[in-house]
């Protein structure tokens, strides 16, 4: 029984590490292509990915809940503002990570979100690379 429990913990840790690496990749891409978004170095990039992951897991659900009416009125587009706010909050907390206004935060959050979306397409919940297929199976 203990072997099963250790395996579950390892899968959770592996999934967390993969999600953090994907977040770091998205942040790196955004810092390369978005004018006004700068990340000082590798340590800052890793710290930003960790903080962004924590912000998205702990703070974002509360903000999404509190802003639900405006999200409905804007047909979900306000979630882009929420994502930009999460990224701006991380930049505010972390020395070596800077955003020069709302536009870089918005564009950076879009790049990070797209990177995560593409990765979730190929990385399954257990942290393994899987290509998701739609359609019926043949028996």
C-alpha cells in the first residue's frame, strides 16, 4: 500500500514540476517577444514561474469569483485583465521582473496562457506526454 502512496506523491510532484517548467517557458517567451517585459535572469525566471503558479492557484480563483458579473457582461474577456493582473502582481513582488504598463502585462499573460494551453494539450494529468485525440475508438 505504501508503494502506491509514494507513486501518487511522485506523480503529483512531477506534474507540478512540469507545470512550473511550462510556466517558465511561457514567461521566457513573453520576455523575449513583449517589449516592456523584462526578466533579469534564470533565478528570477524560476521564481516568477513559481510565484505565478501560486498566484494562479490561490489568488486567481478568488478574483475570478469576485469579478464574475463583469466577466459575464464582457463575455469572458475580463479574464484577460485578471490574468494580466496576476502577472503584474508577480512582477510587483519580484525584484528583477519588470512590466512597463498594462499592455506588456496583457500581452505577456496571453503568451503564458497560450504556452500553458498548448502544453496541456500534450501533457496528461500524470505528467506524461500524451496526444489527446477526439473521436470514437474502434473495438
